[in-house]
C-alpha cells in the first residue's frame, strides 16, 4: 500500500481535500460525512446546514506520539473514544489494519490525515479548556519536528499533501471558517459536539476578521512553500484555485498522487463549493445588517 499524508492548517478544507484524493481509482473511496449546524437567521426559524465534512476512514489519531501534558492531549476525548472501542494510540499499521471503511477492495493507495494536531504544529501549552488555540499560535511558523518525524517514520508517506491559500479575491473559504470558529466557540451549547451545533450567527465579529485570516493564511502559505517545513517531498495544493474548479490545479494534484483524473471531478468540486456557499450566505446576511 502506498500511503499519502495530508497536513493542513485548520480551516483550509484539508478534510475535504483528503476525501477528494481518496476518491481516485486506486484509493479506498471513503464516504463523505456531513456535519451540520442549526442556523437561526430569519424570524427565529431554525435551518439545518452542512458546516463541515468528515472522511472518517482517513483518520489517524496520533495520541501515541502526543504526551499527556500536551495541549493537544484531550483526556475526555480519549475516554469517550475508548468507550466506543476506538483506540487513539495505535501505530499507523494498527490504525490501518483496524480501518473497515474502505469502499474499494482493490485499493493500492491510501491518504490519511492526523488528529488532533492536523498540521503537526508546535505545542504552545494552551489550556486544555480552550476549544481553539488562537490564530497567532496557529500561524506562528513552527512545526513540532519531533511529532512530524515520529509520524513520517511510522507511516513512510509517498508524499505529503499540504493545502495553501494564495488569495485570488474569493472570501468563501474564509467566511465559512469564521462561521465554523463561532460554532465551536459555543461548543458548550452543542447538541452533539461531533456533528450538530447550535448557533446564532448575528454576533459573529466581522470587523477585520476577513482581512486578518486572508493575511494570516497568505503568510502561512508563503512560509510553507518557501521554507519547506515539512521537507522536500511535499505537494502544495492551492485550495482556493482547486475549489474554484481550476483544472490545471487539479491535474497537478493528479500528477502528485500518480492518478488519472476523476471523470466527474467538476461535479464533485461544485458539490463541495455549494456547501461552502450555503454557509457563506449566513455570513453575508449578518454582514449586511
């Protein structure tokens, strides 16, 4: 089995990218899971919308390499998953051997993402009570090299795939990310913290938020592409271009994973873009009030 690793900064659609890679002919073709939230915007009416996606067959929880004192180590998550007989400290081999989600019995390749530290970021000792670390800490230009080495030594990826954000004037991904962050900041009111969130988006802080994330992601992406923090065996995907339907960007991805293009690739991309746009409609309603 040839394995690929997707490392991504939070918000840059890394789970969807992992899922998309896995839809190619020699990959497991995992199902796409939809994670929804309750949007209450007009006349107090509750509307269910998809906020996020999951690709659960691609998940590798790397608690084996995360010390308990780490801000990324969540004892409640570990206990909850153990009750469901999910083991979070498997080696890569053990994780894949216990993965029963493949829809392609002939698969010879696999693309995984790591949890809970999606991009092997440096551990800043953030309080475990915080649902999110701050933007400054997310984009501080530092990789946990020990964690990255442990993961890559264990997994031996054919290539590391990293989404980057070279801003082309479309705020869709950023606006969706701002709504996502708001829902998780209200996580104590969640019906189900994994799938169903309650939120009133009227109090999303708009002033400067789009500019902040645009600049932060651009700086982060420049660093990834110029300084090679994940090594030289990396393919960067311009995620805004890909989601816009840029065929050249998609063909570069196909070349990186040595796969032929998916026949209905534009339909798959449009389907995900529509999910983002549905959430962005909430953001735009708030911003125009």
